[in-house]
C-alpha cells in the first residue's frame, strides 16, 4: 500500500510538473512518376517501383533532411541548430498507403501546428527548388542540341522539341511527386502528459512494485504476519489471541501486575480453551515456542496465574536452565531450584516458594545457577518422576520450556507432559522455525493442544474486562470511556 501510494503520488506530481507537449500532423501524398518516362528521366524524381512500400519509405527519407530543417528555421525564425528541429519532427509512412505523416511536437498548440505545416511545405519547396535547378541546367543544353537539327526534326511527337516543351511546362509547376494532402490543425489538448493514463500507470505500476516488494520482503524476512499462515503450518486451533501492547514490552517476561485488562482477559480465555482442549487429564502443561523473544515465558507465567486465580493449586516450573528469566521478572534470586532437585542436592518441598503478590495458590520451581550440570541430569525418567511428584502437590503444573528448536533440554518434559502449548508472535516468529518446531514435536510423537497467538491487534475495550479491583486504580490508569 505504501509503494502504491507513493507511485500514484509521483504520477500526480509528474502530471502537475511535467511540461505540456502538443502534437500536430500534416499528411503528404506521394505520386511517383512512371518509370522509363523520357520527359522525366534523369531529374531525380520519385519513380514507381514494384514495391510501393519502398517508394513511400524513400520519399520519407528525402523529406526528413537537414536542408528542409534549415528552411523551416528561416521561415519560422527559430533558434538552435537544424538538428534540433529534426528531433521535434517525425516523418514516417502511413501503412498501406501513399501518404507520409509529418508529426511535429511543441510546447504550444500553435507552435506544433506551425512546425508540422511548415516542415511539410518546406519539404515540397526544397524538392521543387532542386527540380527547377536541374531543369534550368538541362533545358538550355537541349535547346542548343535542337538548334543544330533540321527544321522538320525539331517539332512533332517524340522529337527533341516535344521533350523541351514538356520540360518547360514542368518548370512552371512544383515537384509533381509530393503534394500536401492534409494540413495540420491546431491541437485542442496536449498529448503529454496524459493525466488519466499517467495516474493509472502510477497506480498499476505501484501495485506491481508493491506486490513485488511484499513478496521479496517475505522471502528475505519470512516472519509470521497472518493467522492463516499459522494454520497452514500446524493445522492446530488458536486457543487465544493475546493483544499486542508495545508500551508494556520489556526485555524480560511480563508479570500479571503490568498487563492491561484486555490482555489479562486473553490469558483467562487461554486458560479455559486450553483446559477444554487438554481434557480432564491435562494437569501438566508445557509451554514452548520456536525461538526466544516470542512471549513464551510471559504466557507460562500468566497462564499459571490465571489457573491459580481460579482456585487451583499451581506449580510453575522454569525448565529453561540455560537462560532463566523468571527470577529477574519476579524480583527473586533462588539459591537452589530445579537444578538442585535434578542433581539431588535439594528436595522439591524445600525449593518451592510463593510470591505474595500472586497468592498462595501459585508456587514456583525456578532454575538456579546449576547450568549445564543440571542439564546433563535431565532425562525422560527424571522428567517423569518430577512431574509425577509435582502433580501430587498441585492441581496444575505449568512448565516454562526453552525453545525446543534451539535446545533439546526440555524435550523429556514435552514427552511426559499431558499437554503442549505452542506460542507464536505475529511479526516476530519466523515461518521456517515454526515449521521446524512442528517437525521436531512430530518426531517425538507429541501432538500439541493448540497455539497461543501473541501480538494481535488490541481488542476493543469493554466493561467486561474491568473488575472491582480495576475500578479502584489511580485516575491515570483508568480506561478511556
């Protein structure tokens, strides 16, 4: 749309700024003389040919000459070299006829009409002058030859005297092979620029360039732009559409306290649709994505918070041992966590903790500083035992997994979890990475429950989004009516 608009605007500017050009046309009729006629032999006139097209083409060439342009310059008192006049005049045969078109262009309508008419007339005059010069030289020579002949051989048909008479008659006339058939009229409108054609060309050209730019942009930067692209890759239900709030973005995950009401409502919708998709046995839910920065941890945290707000006991496990971010977002720094449990340095009950702001129903098992030492202990039996233990302590276990396409650490959790939720963000997620994630899960015989789509357009704010607690917010945070 941007390229199309710019191209159309450029066409409008061109129409407004481009100098106007007018064109006028004069037609010249070519009448060749009969080949072999004794009275015209050697005069350089245009003669008949077996190819009529060649005759007219030859006539066009003898019209468009510097001598004709020089005469036009003198008659119209023009400045500049004769070649400039030739650049403004086009002489070409009219197909399947004995007519030649003399088209002239100028910045004014009158100028174009005068140039076209003058050029055609000057061509006839130049050819006439050349003919008369030849006759003026030829007739005296023939008269001298005739004077030396007997009197009875000077007159009569076919005699030299008869030819002299024909040439003297021809001397009184213009070139018989060229004649003005139709003089140019003053044009009523410019031929360039053409507003409708220029704007239409700008619009169509802009559409073509815009579509080309869009396809090129997608090929060079194949990001997820539309929900339909997501459906084509996975053919999975979109369980929730989370609005995009740029003002709320930060380097780390977003906690429930900073989310606007419509985004919080979107996570409540995700809770309901995910619970329905996973069924009664879906008590452990792994949240993953195709790459970092797509909102996976934000989704896991707020999904766990909504389950806890509904009265469920929830444990949120941070399974990203390489790049943990939940602790920083929550403002805590665990000394021992998931790594200590995996390596046997601590018991699960000793490392679980609550955040007062999020209530007693939500407990956290965060990644500690164990790093690769803990990753080496993460296997399918270990993940199975951990999930079995946590499911005994809570109604729901939410696992914040690292992007499985980048690190395979959390694949045992994905294989053991009751449901897998995929997270994708419009404008951020790359299509080929999403496809890789789908293939990797399929290889592990893992069927995701659905997709949470982040970065959608903001929902229209409604009073349904606001609770009594929202109504007590300070005035600067009140929604616009």
